[in-house]
């Protein structure tokens, strides 16, 4: 089983969440590859090579997708992920009236291309605090449980 963690991060908060999730999945003896959009060589069509996908993003401004994920989002429309298990996570900012809506938008796109979103979205306010680390680890463990069942 090969899991991809694909994420966009501007301040490092979503990257930190991705690292916590990656470490937990790795500790459960599941093969995992983390790829940062706009830094690593990743295209939307590459997701078909993985058995399962975790997608992380922050929300920009008043609920928008981050600039670096917009093309990825558009390209996903032409990818068939039928049967792929997916979960979504990201950092959010409670200062804004729209809390983590980029995560919601990405989740809807994954559903529209056949993916099975298997967990509730994990939304962390800004950088993960100690209690958020546990939430991230529990999220990763629940995702692996969904893969095994």
C-alpha cells in the first residue's frame, strides 16, 4: 500500500501538520510519500499511482484556494480517482469569517472525480499546538484503519 500526502503550505503550518501525519503513518508501517505542491514535482494525474491520498491545504484570505493549488485543483477535474481513499486536512485561521473553506472546496473536487473521502476534514487553527498534535496522529491512525478495512 502506497499513500501520498500532497500539501500546500505558505507559513509552514500545513507542512507541520503533514509531517505529523506522515510520521504517524510511517510508524504504522505503511509506505508514505510527502509532496509539497510548487516545491516537489507533482501533477494531479500522478495521484493515480497511489493507493490512497491525503491532501492538505491552507485557506487564503476570505475562503479562497491558495494560489499554488489553483492549477492542481483545475487539473484534478480530468483525473479519475474512482475508488481511491482520500482524507483532507489543513491549517485555518479563525480570524477570518470563512474557516478552512479551501479544505471543503478540495474535498468536493475529490468527491466529484470518484474518490471516497473517508474521514471528516481535519482543521487546525494556525500552527498545531500540543492537543492538535494528538488530533493529527489520531487522524493518521484513523486513515490507516480505513485503508485496512
